[in-house]
C-alpha cells in the first residue's frame, strides 16, 4: 500500500522490491522522491540525480563548517576536489512510467 503525501511517496520495502523498476522510473520522470519504509519508519529513499547532487553539496559544506572552514554561497566547498566538468547531455531512459496495476 503506497502512502502519497504532498511531495513524496511512502512505500514499504516489501512492496518496493516487487515494483522497483516502476519506482525508479517514477523518480526519474517526475523527480518526486520515494521513501522506503519498514514498520512505518523511513529506511532509505529514491531521489532524482539533482536532489542527490544538492544533498552532497549540503553535506560537504556542513563538513567544511564543522572543520572551521568558510563556504562562499553558490561556490563549491572544495574547488580543488571538484574540477569544472563540461555539461552532460540529459539522461535518456528506455522505459515509461506505468502506475501500479497498469495493464496494456
């Protein structure tokens, strides 16, 4: 049983196993995170690549602040470790989103 809330979907881990490809496609197409739960507690989440990048940036800036460094807003926290990379083309997905219970 999926639980839909305003900006994400909660799915029990047991159901996520059976519908993993559909859940991945849902995140890829809509950008809406899927929270995987066990006994009502969030155990993990599926997030879009953009959300993952944002999370990694926030974590690295937080680590810099804890070590006493300064972070300029809008700039990578460790420029030497993050060389400028050329823009990548958008990801292509060879699947389509089909809601649970969809029958062709």
